[in-house]
C-alpha cells in the first residue's frame, strides 16, 4: 500500500551541496537489452551490465557554485514577468499580459500558455531545421512564454538539445522534460509503436543525467514520468527517489504525463490520489472532455495542477479546417480517421459563438481550459510564428463567462448535436 505524502512539505527545502546529497548520481549500471521479450528467451540478459561514466552534474557550465539550486530559492529569481526591453531589440522580453500559474505546491510558476517542443523536434508535425526550431522557441520567449515542455524521447534527445541551443542556461526559462523510455539501447522503430520503459532507479538516474547534460543545466523544473502504467506509478522505490531529488534541488517538481493517446483514466486518478505529484499532463480540450473532467475534479481535491496538451484537438479548434483540408504525408493528422475531420468541422461551427471580435477561436479554446483554476498551463501544437503571436496573446482576451462555459458543457453532453459520420462504402463493379 503506497503511503500518501504531504505535498506541501516538498516546496521549501534548504540548499544542499552536490557532494552532500544522499542521492548523488554516481557510476551506474543499466540494462543493455532493448526488447523485453528477450528476457523470456534469456533470463540472464537482464543482468548483463553496461558501465557508463555519466556526466558530473556539479560541472554544469552555467553555475559557479557546486550547490544545487532549490526551487525555494528559484522562486525569487526565475518567475518574474517584469518587462526588460533591453533583452530584445523588437519586443519586450516578457509580455506584461502573460499570466503565470503555479504547479501545485512546488513553487514553480509557468506561463498560462507554454510551448510543447514535440512539434519542432520529432518530425511528426513537419520538418524543422535546428535554426528554424530555435527561432520559433526564442520568438515564443519574446512573447512572454516561459514554459517549454519536452522529453528525452523527442527526436532521441533533440528536443532537449534544441532548448539548450535556444536558451542556454537562462534561468528565466522553465523547463519540463520526461523520462521512462529506454532510448539508449538498440531498438527498431516500427511506426508509432512504443519503445520499452525502464523504471529502475539506476536507469532513471542515468536518464536524468543525460537530460541535464543535453539541456546544459544542473536542475530540471518539472520532471515527468512519460506514459507510465500502473506498475510504475505503484513503485514506491521510484517515488522515494524522486522525492529525494526534489529535496536535493535537482528537480523542482514531479509530474506524470499520461499517454501516448487520450485516456488512461485509472492511471491518472491513481497518481493524483496516491502520489506526491505536483501536476499531471493530459490531452484535454472542449471537443474531447473525458477523462479530463475526472482528472480536474480529482486535482481540485489533491493540490495537484493540470498541464494540458492538444488543446485544439490537433488543430481542429483553431477553426480553420474545412472538409477539403488535406495534411502532408508525414503529418500525424493525416492518419486520423475521416470521421474526426467531418464531425470536428461541424462541432466547431456549434461553438463559433465563442469567437469574438477580440478573441479568436483558437484563443477561446485556450480560455475554455483556463476557466479551471487547476489548469496551470496549456501547450498548443505550435508550427509557426503566427500561431505563437495568437496563442501568447490569449491572456489579453476576454475570459469565458460562466454562461459560455456552461453552454459548452451542455453542447458536449449532446455531442454538439452532430450525428456520427458513417463512411459510404466504395462502389463495387462487376467484371
């Protein structure tokens, strides 16, 4: 039986030197096996070690001190929204209108609109050169976005290295990344099939070191289990280690990113109600409201925040798709069923009342999410600078009224009055 931990006690830790931390990352042993099925054929394979000399965290280039920052001390330095025009020749360093919210009780504050680095790092939303990706990331920062979410799996570490290239050790930038997948052992990718997880403390420590090295930092603000199943969430040793890393200041907050697809209700609710996590990351939007509604209700009772990805239902709620929209060959949306496009276009028309002269459809979709106070940040899929300008300006737009919010709820309960799409069978001709 997992023991519930008081989340509030985690957020105010005294600084500790690296060499005094009980969970200092040392030389470790990780499995060399990529495919778990090998264990059935050769049980000894699990014990075959690979010795790796990891990065020395205390040697990170952007800190003169050998002490880890604690997020208690970082609260005084990294979350200001004060405009500093000297940091940018065109735009203020921070938009005075961009609001921030806390990740649970962690003391880590994030912009209401963040940047999910998956769109520029993985190739599933189009191809971006490093220069193109870095330019978009910096443009977002100039528009007031301080929160950037990635994972060690995105582009096999590319998402993290892009953030280092864009921001270096800039302490004003809040970084979230994820761990759990073994990206270091040989593995043959087949479509979007998941690679094996490894939740052993030794592997997690190694993965953390590699993320820190790629990011060029000595701490990670928001460290998330990446698509865990119940076995990982119920692993007491794993969460004891993570809690120790919070105490040491190596990570500022603990999260659980659910996926890869929408769902995982059992896992999400169990994590919120039984683990000292500060936030969960989920797919949620006004067209796809479950299990997000259940997560929000539970989070309100457990001092847990919600980070939302896919807030526009893969772009549908930006209000620009038509029945004739065609996606590029390497765009993941091309593989959505036709019913998603046909029904989605009709549903968006039912919520057009949210679109105002001073609020776009895309901004309204974000404001619908921010209507819930437990939603700390929204991560739109970002492909270009125009989207950044639109989404980052959401804080300047009118929030949804209670009446508008209830109307959307009522529409969702009735499936927006849209009949299910049934694809017509192909005509068959006789020879």
